């Protein structure tokens, strides 16, 4: 990941659509990174449990397009099996990090601590 601090950070709920996991990003933070109609390349990294979204180098290279609402708010909608293979079935919340020309989506810190607490066994004593 980039060593530069993100411009904005959002925590979103990971959705479901047709039996697949879904990432639905619709907010004004997206305007500072991508414009509606812009072609983007989405890279799924199962080892690091991350999805990276970058601008496409050409109009023929991008595998997704940023859509928009009627008021001009951009939308990125990822709904396929790759999203589920990156995050697994137990993840409910994700962090969206907005950089200058890149978006990184990863498991939220709250999910990490939730899973860590669930792994604890036995009684707590004082």
C-alpha cells in the first residue's frame, strides 16, 4: 500500500447481491478521485485482502466504468465472485481509503478486532 496518508477514509457495510458479495460506493468523496464515466481498472488481491481501483491507462483497458446518479454523485458498484474471494464470508465491514488517483478497499479494523475476540476461548478471571 502507499505510504502517503489517504485524503479520506470511509467505513462501509459489505453487501450481498445474487449470492455474491457487493461493494457499493456512492458518496462525494469519490468525486475527488474519479469522475462519472471514467474507465477504471479493479485489481483483486486475495493475499492482502484488498481491492485496488486505479484509473485505466486507456479506454480499452478498464474493466469497470464509474457511473453516477442524476445529481452527479459518482458510483462504483462491484458485485462478483472476486469480491467474496478477497474478503471471505465472515467480513461485514470494509474500509475505503481515498488517495489522489487510487482507491484501496480493505477489511475494516473493527472487523479485525471482532474476529480476534471471537477466537478467544475460556473464561476470563480477575
